[in-house]
């Protein structure tokens, strides 16, 4: 008898290898066990602003430009001009009413094609320009630029910028002459490409099934209707990447949307939901854990509303704020009153409260913002105004007069009168409350040949505004002494937004304006909140830096 050792594996080696390969394939196909929350298995991509730049040409300067010296910037500009069929570009650059400038901007996360952004203009030393005041930036293409292997690589065109330049010297008085060669164009850039946001799966979770499972979990919570079609905001592109579209409710606060997304639970089953709600309710009662607990409750959606409503009953203003902020992004009307109180009473919560209120669709949110325009704090009044203006229906609510290079608003307020001037987003002047007439006793001379002086026939009631400029016909207009008429008069004689700001600033410096004048008095996004430590016998305060997600 002959004994055969090795069994079936020895007799059929091919089948063994096939079975082993199938086992390996099944192991590769098996999805990893999903983590509890999206943030445990992913990292965010695309939340940093994208820096873009280009080289542009400014014209309409009143003899303050000049031919730029040979440089890499001049070469770039000439190449761009030739590409767009500009006739005799070298001759065009030699005139004293033109200037070469560098143009820079930041595209915020989640920006869509067509969005407007502020752009910055800087004249390099090779430009030989003495003042950019009254200049107009011609169409300039902005790209992302990176140095790779000692060669500058450029992306496709990401934004196009143009518009009237507001120099730093117009709103930031200083003896430094370089301030005349730097400036900004408010909403002067138009984004050409939608910026993509996404989630990158951590290495141990990179799997097609898990990528889809995470996208499905996000879409169960965040979706919107495109016409009659329900559409989620997440798309699993690869086994390691999920693309995220900005949800309409978070359009004003994309970073918060990404934080909420990361706080979403991945598993679809309802088991354990009540236990999780109970745990988050406990965490919502502690200042150290309340902010994250509110985010997780916001991520749960409607099922978390009762827990957040209970959070509004807390005696601690910090805890009430976190609960109210989460409820605002769930479009709950109950959030409006506590957010209004937070904006009024706690400076550290003011910025985030206003951003949350501006996105609540109910008319009660506009009513709350209107009430905040009566507060003694100018940053609260102007911040509330900006939150109304940014709404889709905001400009219809506020009215406003279009005066060529700027918009003039008259905002009713029961508080002390003030004049606010913007250097971000929109070229605007806001007359808050019953602003007093201007009292120009002698005269006021501005750059660009603009002069204001009392009208000889009615010196206490009327002002004569004149503009004298070489090579142009003199312009004159007579207006009343009310600030709105004076601003309109400066524009009528050919003044730009910078001239209006210069006029207001100089009039205030010389005592011709009695009310407060403020440049961009918005609440800052980063502030320190001091918690009362009730357990400390010395009643010391714990300093907590609160940075808005926006």
C-alpha cells in the first residue's frame, strides 16, 4: 500500500492557490469598520483662502503715473497686453496717466463662479507712480502662482479684477508716501472658477464602500432642492475623497458647515440615538464641552431641537449662545431672541451672533437686527446694518441711494448719530441716526482739486462745491449742509469714493462734523471671552479666545 501525504492540497495545488487568492480578494473588498463621526475618519480639504495674483494696468491718473522701469512685472504685463491684442502696448505704458501695478486677492473657501471679492493693488518700485488716487484698474487676470523647480508656474485664470482704486492714504492718514501707492478695489474681482471643498479619508479608512457610506450620511442630513429634485451636497469621487458642495444655509459661514459635516454620525441606524442625545445634553451644560456638543446636536438635525431648546434655559450666557447659534442654522425662530441678546450684551459673541442672524429667513430676524441698530455700541449698529445688507432681501429693506462710485444709506437709529464708511465688500457711506449738518466756517480743500466753502449768499445753509482740474472744464454745484447732500455734491463734481472719504475725514479733523466718524467699525471675528470661575474662592476669570468659524 502506498500512502499519499499532503491530502487534497498536494493533489490539487491550483485549487489551493485559487482559494487563497479569493480569500485575499475578499479581505481587500471588505470595508473597514466605520468610525462614529465623520471627523474621526476624514480631514477637511479646501478651507484655506486661495491666494491669486497678476500684473495690471491703471489708467485715468491725473498725471501721477509714469513709464515703468524694465522688470519682470513689465514683461508680464506686456505679454498679457499682446495676448489681448492691445495696440502699441509700450507706447501706452509711457504716458503719465497710466501705471503698472501688482494685483492680489484671496478667494475664500467655497466661492462660486461669479462671486465678487475685494482685490488689493500695489505699485512696485519699478512702477514709478507717485499716487494711485483716482485711478481705474483695467481688466486684470488673476492666477495662482507657484515656484516649481525655480520656474514660476501659473494656473488658469481664477478671477478677473477691475475698478476704481481706493488708496490707503484715503482712509489711513499718515505721512508715509507709500500709502498712496497701495489700495484696494471693493468687490472688484469676479471669481471665474468654483472652488471645490472636500473630505480626504484617513489611510486606514480609504475604501470605496466607506467613502460612499460617509457621503450618504452627509446627504441624509444636508440636502436641498434643485427645482423639484432633492440633491445632497456630498459626492464620493474616489475611495479616499468626497467632494462637498456648499449648502445654501451655510453660504455665509462655509467653515461652520464643514465643522458640522465632520460632527455627523456615519451609521444610519436609530439605535443609540437617545443615549447620544442624553450624553450631548449633559455636555451642553458644561462650558468646556458645550461648543462641540452644540455642533454635534446641529449635525443631528431636527431630532436635536428639543435638547437645544432646553439649552436656551441655561443661566450661563455662554451656554445659551452655543445652543442659540446651533438652532439658528437649523432655522429655528427660537434662536432669534437669545442671539439678539448675545450680540447686544457679550462682545465676544457679537460677530458670530450677527452672522447667524443674517441667515435666518424669518422676518423676525430682520426685526431683531433692526433693533440692534439702536444700540449704543457703533460696531453693533454697523454690524447689524451689514448683516441686513448681505441678505438677499437686504437692500430692498434698507433702501439706499446709488451715487455713482458708492451707495449712500440713511439708517434710522435711536442712539447717538454717527457716520460709518466701508473699506470692505461695498463702497458705502452709512448715516446712522439724525446726523447733524456740516458746519464749514471757512473752506475745505481736498486732493484732486475739490474745494468746499460756504455759499456767499447763504453761508449758514448752503455750500458751494467746486472742482478745478488742468485740461478740464471747472465744475460747480451748490448743495445744502446736510451730509447726504454734501456727499452727493462731491460725486456730482467728479469725485470718487476716495474723495468722499477724504472729505469726511478732513471735515471731522477740522471740527466741521460734530458726530462720530468711523472707518469700517465692524465687530472683530476673534475676541476673548472671560468665564467667571464660580468654584474659585478668589472669583478669578478664565480667559477663552473665541474665534468665529467664518
